[in-house]
């Protein structure tokens, strides 16, 4: 794989200054070794890599099932199939890239990505999604954050514009009460 690592390094350093013959050789490497990073880097050379070749490189990224490069490809490469790259992230159940994809990629299916976050029931990612995605469902995501009883996270969630502060105060009150009862019972205090 050293040959692929060297190719990635060359594309990043030299980019458009690479001879077309070398670029063509690197395209073959990306396909042969199913390397999503090399496929992505080559696809970024939009002026020297034609649309047909970019589509072949896109297939490499999709086959790799790599959430990072699925996200980057959809974000940066003109004509990328947003839905196919989104499916990689959904199949991987990658919460971080689901948040990034929903926030950054034009044409992302916010509802599907948000459902992944809801199904995971992870309060930190519920907060991230609500904080960075305009069309987030604050009520449902707020319930996940509120049920975590994490006072700091609840307070941060309350700072998001559009969040129902009244509902979140209720969660905060229960979290504080729960925290005090653990401390008074000799439990671990925060």
C-alpha cells in the first residue's frame, strides 16, 4: 500500500502540476486498491479529471463504505450523488458524520439523518444536531438531552435559538434534583 500512500501524497502536494499520465496511473491505483482517500483527492482535480473518471472514482468511495470520504465527496465534488453518499453514513450508523452531512451538504435528507440520531438516543449527538442543523426537531432532540440528566448539556441545549426554554427548565430541575439526591445518599457528586 506504500504506492497508494505515495500517490495520495503526490496528489495533495502537486495536484494540477502532475502530468496527465501520472494522474491516469493514480486513477488506476485508486480503483484497483479501492482507496477512498486517493479517489477523493483525484476527484478534487476537477479541471483535469473528466466527469466519467470522477464517476468511477465516486464508485470507489461508495464501495469503501468510509463515512469520512463519503461526506467529503458529497460536500466537495460537483455532481456527486448526495443520496448515495448519505446512504453510506446511514448504513454505518455514523452519528458524527450524520451531523456533519445534515449541516453541510446541500440536498441532504435532514429527516433521515435526524432519525439516525434519535434512534441512537445519544444526548451529545442530539445536542450537536440541534445546535448545527437549522431544521432540527428541537422537541424530540431536547427530550433525549433532557432525559440524560446532564445539567451542563441541558444548559447548553437551552442556549440554542428556537428551543422551548420552559420544557428544558423542567428537565434541568429534575437533573438538579437527581444530582442532589445522589449526593445526599453518599453517591458521587459532580
